[in-house]
C-alpha cells in the first residue's frame, strides 16, 4: 500500500471512483475498521442512543500509508452515506494544527453553505453541526493534531461517520479504538516495488526484493523511494540497493528506513535538482507549482516543471489531481527537507529564496487582476510588459489559477506575516491578493477570506507601527463586521480606526471612520449620535472642499433625522443634499435625493408638496436612466394620489410602473431605504493603502 491519496490543504465534497486496483495490503486492518463501524458503542450497551457520530481512528506516522488506508476505507463504505464525503486536512506540513475555525469554514463552504466573514469558532462549528444533523455523511479528517480539533467538528448525529487520521491516540474522545499501522506484509511490499521497477527485476531475484523490503521494514514511503531509485537506474540490481541501505545502517544506526532511503535518493540527485528539492520546504502549505519552484531556485519555469515531474517519478513529490500543474511535498519528507535546507543553505540564501517566491506571487496576482482590465490602456500596457510566462491567456484562465492556488496564496500571506523580516513584500502580496479576489469573486463571495487577510495586514501594521495602515485595515474589518450584523464589534473597529487615522494625520481615514461610527450608531438606533458623527464627517469634507462626499453626508444626516421623526430637520438636510448633487452634476444622486425628500414630506403630512417633489424626481430619474428608481417613484406617486382622492391618476401611475418593471427589471425591486446602515464600499473599501502606486 502506498500513500497515494494526496490532500490539497483544503476541503472537498466528492463522490468516490473505484481505485481498488491501486491499493495494496492492509486486509486485516480494513476488516477490523469495518467491524468497528457495526460494533455496539458504550452508549448502546448502556441502553442509550448514541449522541454523536462514530469515530474511527487510523494512527500511524506520516508515510505509513495511513491516508491511503483511510481513503480505501472511505471508498468501501461510501455507499452507505448517500449525502457524500467531506474531507479536511487538520495539520500543516510542518505539524502545525490547522485552526478549527478555518477547518469548519472550509467544510461549510464544501457543503455550499454561507460562512459569514469573521464569524467566531463556536458559531462556525455550531453551524456545521446543524448542517450535518439532517444528513448521512462521511467525514475524513486527515492529519489531526489532537482530540480537541476532531471533537469540535464531530456531528451530533449517529447517522454520520468520522474517519480520523492521526499520529497517535486521540485521548479525550470516548469509545475510540485506534487502528495502529506498522509495515506492509511482505507480499504487498514486494508488489509495491514491482510497480516502480517492473515485475522482471523482482522475478529474477525475489530474495533480493524480500531483503530490500526487510531493510525498509516494509515502510510504504521508504519502499516508494526505493522503487523510484530503482526505476531511475534500469541497470541497477535490487540487491545493490539493499547493500547501499545496509551500509547506511552501519554509518547511522539511529536512522529510520525512511531517513536512510531519503538520504540515498537525495545524494544521487544532481546539485541543481538537490537544491530545488530542499528549497521546496519553503513552499506555502507544502503546495508547489512550477512558478513557485522556479522562483525559489532562480531557474526557468519550464526547467522547474521538468524537475518537479522527475521528483514525482522518484517518489519525492506527489502530483495533485488538479487542472493546473500542482504538487505536494509529502508530510513524511518535510522535516527532512527542512533540516537539509537549514544545514546546507545560509539563512540569507533562504531569505532570498522566500523573497523571490513572494515577488513572483505578487507579479502573478498583478497579472491575474490586469487581464480583467482590458479596457484600461495603462493596465493593458503593463500586462504586455510582463514576461510571457507571467501572463494569462484569458480572464477565465486567471480565475482558474486563482481558485486552484488559493490555499497556497492564503498560506503565503500567513507565512510572510509570520516571518517578520519580509513585511514590505507581505503587504504588497496581501494588497494584490485582495484586489484579485474582489475582481474575480466579488466582494460578497470573497469576504470570508478578505477578513483573514485584513487581520494579517493589521498585525503587520501594529508590529511596524504604521498607523495609516492600521486605520485602513480596521476600517475594512469594521465594514465586514457590519455586513454580518456584528455592529458593536464594527463600532470598536471604527473608533480604533479613527484614533489611528488621527495619529497618521490621514484625513481620508478620519473622515471615513467618523462616517462609519455614525452609521453604526444609526444601525443601533441611536439617531442623535448618528447625526452628530455624520456632522463631524461633513465638517471635514467641507473643509477639504470634497463636494460629492459632502452632498452624500447631508443625506445621511437627513436619514438620521428621519428615523428620529424630526421631519423638519430631515427636509432641510435632503434639500442641502439635492442642491449639492445638482451643483456636482450627479444626475442619479440628484434624483435619489429628491425621492427621499418626497418621502420625508409625505411622512410630515405635506402630501401636495410631496407630489410635486416626486414628479420632479421622476423627471431626473428618467434623465439618469434609472429604471428601478423611476418605477419606485411611480408607485409612490400612485399611493400619494390615492390619499389625495384621485384613484384614476393613481391607476395610471401604477400601470406606468408596471411597464417600467416589465421592460427593465425581472421583478419589482423598490429603492433602498436611506435609514439603513450601509458601510462605505467605494473603490477603496478593501484597499491596503500602504502600497505603492506601481502595484
């Protein structure tokens, strides 16, 4: 059996194709695990209904074939779980546990369920349990670091089954008996070798093959490396490799079979290839593509691609099932590669390799975004100035690359921030990542990932004492909190952003923070404070002669007065907004402000005046070609005319609204209420404002 099943660091919901012919051995373990599914649990024996899903644990060191056994078990029993299979990786290649909230978010996304940006771990795990309560599903949780991770993700229904893979027992989860893996049986181990070397070399000297299996202690990962070594040397005898391994034992009796076999495989590589291999320990989340390898080693993309394919043939890398070339560093080899990099490369060389990798990623993200801006001459010129290897042939190809590489890109941002020595590159990377994701996915779909990125930006800004960046990150986080209903949390972010903006003497940040604080108060129903904060923001806008923003803020002040029932002040505010938009030549905003003025006049009982204002607003909406607003205004005119005792004219306006809706809209969609809290989402809403204009 080999560890052929490769995880990509994310989660997937899949149907299982038959792969029985690729799996070797482990017959006894499979039989025990399947029997354990049907075994009566402690709750059943006590006469109670099982409150949670049954957990099957496969324990073994990385490289022991534990993931392959888990995948084979899932394949065999998947038919009993009609709602499908969920997979999650709970450990990073270096052994760092994946945060539970990230795993829960990815599992929910795999189920096609919403994952609010910035939601707490308890909320996400509760949502996951609720989603699985009515389903009969199978969860494969690979590389679990501890029992707490698994326990937090357990479904609260016995209809689901959880298969967990870990180094050792998960103490703390009741009624779990680990299936502990050792080496393969000799027959399966020999067959594994023959898959790499061909049957002839094994048949001519079966004793040598068995001796090699014994030297490797039937360890699947060591046998895979041995098979790759032999496949690359068609004239080498199996007995020769066994002798080499035995000699390694004499030199280092403490070395495991995997360590000795890896040392032999690595030592036979050319110098350039050996350097690329050890530098792969720097790859984010252990995920590698030709560009990553090229940047790390400073070689061509085509040369890196060829070398990566060679590593796959040697068993040193796994190829990931992906529409684009992508590879994964085996978890069992990661510590060996890291140790080699730290001993054979100077720290400055490793830092330079990281910097090259991040710089290449930044340029790819720039290209990924620029391909969508073909109408922009500057973007088109910049794109054509990039090397051909960095260009995408189409926006669809760029979006596909972004989707495939997203786990690695997010891991790159986390690693760059954790490094602490590459903060400038980290900030550029996060800026480009935010922009690319917004362009290709849209703000709403990208929000959960954007929240994590902005938190990283805030970490760097606080570490480097960059108040301007702190303000931008806090504003972005506050907006995302506000969108998901966490208004109190948003208020705290906005106030902190105001302090940071004042420290940085950044008028944009301070004005926007003041307005956002006002919006939060408006949402919380504190209309007096809302109007006060909008007024403070207005004073700043007027002082800098920012007329468009000032006109908009007059409207926000009027909206606060409207909610408070102060219709006289609200009318004065909307008239100021109307005058401001008219002077600025913003026809659409002028029409919307008139419509809101008409609404307030109607609230104040001034129906005749509201009718005239509404008719004027219809004319401006027509000039602005705003069909939605025209239809809403026609309906309002109809309501007003009915109250004034003219049902005939009201019917005419309703027909006009119906024609507009049928011609321009699929369904009635009235204009938005101005009293609701909508954070500012202009072009700078997710901007990381420390980056250079070049980016």
